[in-house]
C-alpha cells in the first residue's frame, strides 16, 4: 500500500507542474491564463502566437505523465509490469487537472493523458496520436481530436490485451470529456476556435 501511495504522490506532483505557465513566464510572454480560454495547455499557449512555446508546453505536459509512469514501473516490486505505473498515471493526470501549485485549477489533460499512455502502452499512444491528427486535420479543432482520440483509447487498450489500463483510461477519458464541456458546447453551437486562432 505504501508503494501505491508513493506512486500516486509522485505522479500527482509531477502532473501538478504547470508547464505552460512556467514556459511562458521564462519566455516573458503573456500568461496563458490571461488569454484565449484561460487554459494552461499547449493549444492556448499557441494563441499567444508562439508556436515554439506551444510545442515545448506540449512535450513537457506529456513528459510529466511518461516520466512518472516509467519511474513507478521501474520501482514496481513484483506487482506486475504496470501495477504502480497505472497508479502513477492516475496521479499525473489528476495532478494536471487539479494542480496543487495553481490552487487546483489546471488544464484539460490531453498531453498528459498521451504521456501516460506512452509510458504504459506505446502502441495505444500511437493510435491516439494518429486519431488526434486525423481529426484535427479534418476539422482544424484541437478539441475534436482530443475527444475522438481519448474515446478510442480504452478500446485500443482492450485490443492490446491491457484490460486494467483500459479501465483506467476509460475513467481518465470521462474526466477529459468533462473538462471539455465548454468546448463541446461551442462545437454544438459552431463557435469553437480553430487551431492557431488568436483570441
């Protein structure tokens, strides 16, 4: 039980690091919370006009999940190849959504969702990326890609025989969809911003 608690705390603290806020602050540009949707993720950082900072934010947010999972798996003491990794993944995702460093007001979790997936089942991560890219290319809306790819992830994990991971990512996908409720409303209304569109 101690190992599980430590894995969760590790994941949560890693996930709580607000990459978008840190990156924009270091670069001396507007805090992403003050522009666009007010979200701290890469898509909103992109609205500042800085593609480089958006890319760094995307990679950093993904790495939070990947590193937490891989560290937990490395120290797993005979509980299975991904037992602690699953706990760390849950912690990292929840940390990004509800970061202690930002008074529990975080992002929507797409990059961290993908990062955790890379650490646990990279073939499913590839499927996520392909679906996300295809959906965004077709609609030019990042939220559509996130919603479609996250919804497909549990099925991809089941097809890979990763039942425990599929159950976890079903829960994470539901949380991701809840965090995208405003995007879903705008998609229905036809007012959702396109990728790269400044606000």
